[in-house]
């Protein structure tokens, strides 16, 4: 789930790009292909060969730097008090950040839950109850959402001189690495399986994008193969992904006639080439777009309107109209996975964590929060997670629950 900067009219989404004809079978999305081998690999300009000894020295320097960096992070990991306080309940977890820190910008996928608290990016294994410090952000990127899938976690760490960099962690190998070739990052990363997606600026010389254009990139973290999904002067964050579908903002909010606002969000099916655009603010004169989430061909988002009212909305990108999932005052969250949409709403002096199955049936309560403010709700597989601030006995953290099948 992503949160963009500050309702749809019901018409079918417009196509920004060509796709298969009606009734045609869309091709399966191809895997990200391996980058082509540069012409004349191994030869320097002018036909000179690289000197093996110099290459060995360079590799040794890089290896020494990598080992030193890993050692420094290990020292920091053991010395800082980042570890959350975890309580196991019947079939779920209660996780509090240490020393009064507030957990925010969480992500959930399968058995992995990731979040930020203060400068720390942490991942938690819902099966074992073990947590791991992924990174320590030192600048503005500390409030950027992490991303998580069943295979990887990804997050930003910044430096004042060079801007934020994308870091990844592979669960199967415990390998933590910085992606050095991702300059100009302008969005939090998104993950789907082993595919990493982000938006960034690249000059015409390096990325094929004009100066000032923003490109949306996709990379297979297993093979290293990548591609540009789209690029242009109006591309913006947030970025969402459920591979082979990738979504991004097409422009900032625009005010038109009668004070109505537009915010176009595009989703491209990389396999078929079809791109859909949905105006997430069409028909409203005052609203804040809070959350955008994508699962399969269904896009879900939440609007916060005047007087504390709000709506959780969804649309099947392949056809139909925008459908309301929930409406009323005090809504928070808004996340979709498969046919499940979750959110939070006030109930009886507390807050109910709600779920609705798109396949049918009435909304139902997953859990009740007696005190505090629920700031976000996430769903991944059969797990729902929500963030509570100022709960009972000063609780600030995350609670989880299992969905009954």
C-alpha cells in the first residue's frame, strides 16, 4: 500500500496504450530479460584491453569496502536498541516499538511484516516471531515506506550529498545489499515476488529519458534483468506493483471546472501492453487521496473528504465502474489482497478492523481496538495487521489477526 500526496465518475478506465483486441488472448507476461552484453565486452575504447592486475586490485578494494560496510552495520545492529517488544497471543501478534518510538509505514506480504520506527527499518517473521534490523536511515528517507514480498524486503536509506538509495534484503540467503545503480530515486520502492519497482530520474545519456522526465523501472532481483515500464514528464509516485501489473501517478492533482479535482493513476499490464488510467478524484471538489493499493486487476483507494468523512473505493481495471467498499466518518487504512479489502472504522467507542470479500457477502469485523487511533490497516494472504497509536497503557505498535477461511 502506498500513500500519495494530497471518486471516480463511474466511467470505464481509458486506455493510455494499445492492448489486445476484444476477445483476444493476452500473452503471458515475459520474464525480465537479461541485459544485453555490451559490444566488444572486455575491450577499452580504442581497442585497448583491460589490465587483469588492475581489475584484481579494483575488486579487492571493492571487497574490502563491502566487508567494512557489513562489519559497521553489524556493530550498529548489536549496539542500538531497535528490537521491538513482541507478545504472542492465540493466533496473532502484538508488537510494540521500543523506547516510545512510533511504528509507521508498514508493509505486509505472506509471513513477512516490515515497518519503520524512528530511523530503523525492521522486518518481522510472523511464523517464528523473530525480528531483524534491516537498515538505519540517517536522513529524510527514514519516513519512506518499506516494501516486502515473500522473497525480499526493500527500503530507502539516504545521504544528504547523493540522495536516497534502494537497499534490499533476501530472506532465503540473509543477503543485504545496496543497489548502487539506482540514482535519482523519487518514490518509495514496491515489491511483487522477486520484482522490484521504483520511479527515478535518469538523464538521456544513461536511461533514454529526457532531462526532467521520470521513469518507472522494474528489475528482477534474482536475475538482475530490468526494463523501463514507462517514462515521461508527468510520471510521478506513488508506485504499486502486482507483477506483471505496475501502477503509477500520471500527474499531480489538477483542479478543473466547478472546482472539481482530477488525479489520474495508470496501471500497465507489462505482459499484454495494455495500460489503463483511472481518475481517482473525479467528481469531487475537495478530497485527499490517502491510500492506493493494487491486487491483480483490481485497484483500491481511500478518499478523505470534508468533515472527517471518507470512502474506500475499488475498480476492476478490465471493465465496470468504481464501486464503494465502505463510507462514513473516521475511516482509516484501505488495503487489498486477492478478493479481500480491509479498513478500520469507528464502532462503539472503539475501532473495528473490517474486511469485505469481493466475491460476495457483507463486511465483517476481524477485530476490535478498544482505545487509541488506528492509523493504517494491511492485508496479506490470511493475515490482517493494523497500527495503533496511543492505545491502552500507552501502546504504540502493530497488532495482527488471522482471517477465518
